[in-house]
C-alpha cells in the first residue's frame, strides 16, 4: 500500500505541470495550498524552506510539510514532501514548526495536530496539539522520532489548554536548546511559553515569556525568537481568541524587542510594533543566513483572503525574503541581497513636478522595483498607481501634510491599509511589484506593507498628482532572473 508520503509525492509528480502562471520572483508550491513557512534554515550549504502544504487541493486540509531548497531565493529546487500526517500523534496535520542542525543532522520540531472531528463542530476537549521531532541525515528524508510526542501533557504546566499549543521555534545557546511555543491560557488568551532541552528529545518547561492583555481578545500563533544587534526579538502572529471576536480583531504580525534573562526566564519588552502593516502577510519565520545575517520569510496571504480565481492550481505564495536589523529598538527590513540585486536599472527621472490630476508614466512591467524620493513639501499629495489599466489599479496614496500613506487596490476585497508617517517630512518608498503582489518598504524598511491579488488586470506604473506633487527622484528597474 502507498504511504501517505508516497501518495503526496506521486500526486505532485503527476499534476504539477498544471501550474503555468507562477509569479516572477516569489516562491509558490508545485501545486495546491500552502500556508506558513516552516523549518527555514541554512543547512549543508543551501537554504531549506519547508511549508504547510495540501498538495491535493487549493484549500487548507490534511497538512503535510512541503520542502524546497535554494541558494539565491530566485531559483528553487523542489524536494520530496518531507512529512505527511501519518502517525497517531499528527493524524490531522503536521502543523508549523522549525529546524535546527545538531550533530550534522537536520532536526525538525513541529506540531502534531489531532482533531477527530475535523471539518465538523470544533470540540476542544478532543483536540490535542503535541510537539514532535523528525530527524534527517541528508536534509531530504525525515524520520519521525520514536519518543514522539516530545512535548505533550506531561511537560505543559497546569492551567494551559493543549488544544491550542503549537508552532515551536527552536534555537540553541551554549549547548542548551530552547524553544518558544504559543498556547491558550486559562483565560482563553494567547501566551508564549519557553521550554528547554539538552538533546531536543527531553524537554522541560522554563517560563512564560509573553502574554496578551485579556481585553485584546487574541490568541497567538507562530512565535519566533532570535538575538540581533544586541537585542532579543520576539515575533508572533495575532488572531481572534474565539469566534465572537472575529469582527473586532484583525489578524496581524507583530514584534517585541527587549532582553530575555535566561536565569529568571523573564522577557523584558522595550518596544513593540507591527512587522508588516498589510493584511496579506502572516506567520513569518526567520533563520540565520549563510553570512550570519537574520533573514525572514512570510506567508504572503492570510486566513481571511478569498480563494484565487477559477483555473488556479496553486493557492499561496511566500514573501520576498527580507534581511533584518535592529536600530534604536526598531526593526528594519530590506529585501535579501540576492533578490534585490536581480533588478536591472531601466530609467531614472529627476525632479518630477505635477499639477493636480496630471500623470507621469514611469514604466510598464509585470515585475519591477521602483524607488521614490519624496521631498518634504507640505502640500505634496499624489498617488503611485500600480498594476494599472485604463480603469483599475492598486494604489499607494502619499499625503505628506496628513502624515499618512494609504494602500488600496481595485483587485482586492481587503480594506485599505493606512500607515502613519511623520507629517511634513521627506520620505523614501521602495516598491517591489510582482504578478500578484506589491511589497512596500517605507524609509529604508522602517515600515513594510504587503498587498496581494491574484487578479490584477494591468501592468502600468505611473504617478498621478492629487494636489500638487513633487518627486525628487524616481528610479525604475525591471526584474531579470539571469
Ligand atoms: C498559522 C497556523 C499555525 C498552524 C498552521 C496550520 O497560520 O494556524 O498556528 O500551525 O497554521 O496549518
């Protein structure tokens, strides 16, 4: 009999040719549904990216771990599916987790999801989320560990609910392994717990490092934790804690910067903000890169997004990988170097001055990078029109006097996103446009906003003045994968 893993690989081999409409520089699955990036790591000379995958359909179900490797984040090599949900402890899905190298072997720490009533009414008393280990000698074939689950009821302290206990992110300090895991506490709210281990197999509870405020009515997912530029950084994704808060809580991805005291287990938070202001970015994960740099990749979609149009054989993309730094308790993000370098200069325009409603066409391209330097002129008010045809576009509205940017799109049902900027001050915008996505980096990555749509109907890029507009420099580049 075919194993679930073989069945998934056979299905992919026989059907992946159906996907013919991939974006130019964003990762997509061979076929089917993807959500969170998992096990993002640099192992044996290449980057490994695993991801939540349902190969059989473009909806979330029966989650496997898909796998691909790359050296430049542009040319990917798909690998066999790493794990299928084929054990009693992960029967209803191999949920998110992370990777770490130990003794030359790649270790995956992930969540085994058990829900006998999947697809029917949610019965919390029957749902269990266990942390499990899988090990590989070659980075391709993974063996689930005989001691699984490695973190379960015995390790979880009293007062926490095992039905929402997931997404372990592992790291190592001086020979000790640590992981952060999100959990639902007795107040039904989100909390992040830290566990520790000497061997990745025997784990014990260390401390609770983060807790949401009760009145926020939220649960957390996909934590990440790393040390960068002298600070400790905690990432998490935020969702409503119960269905009755679905309307009032918007999903978002946030970071907290501070210091973790490993002795007391306390994480002292000094600043908090959003990682991405858009509603099409979720569950990012980081790794230490080839040169020790900190790289992030995120699921460029979210749980609220509608299905892609008929004929799409894949659903879900990954964001551009972004290199991170921490300056003055603020997270800065910029596209990973190999991706940033793959845009070739096509034109530069200096001192563009426009009267109300006047337009200036920059370029016509499906995949491009445009960089705008916007002077502080108080009445500067204009629109960057993207994916534009005669009637429709996606837009970045720049209003210097009001101190805000607005991202909106005729191709998306999502609400317009507003980003506050310092009123009356100059600013830079870096916009990366691909077939189905726009990623905006404001002021060299102080704020980032991602917007996706599978149905853009144009490829013009233009500026249009609302009041008067002044752009001191516009540099246009086209994506070229050589
Ligand atoms: C986040 C998430 C994780 C979970 C996974 C299931 O998007 O809900 O918490 O592990 O997706 O696919």
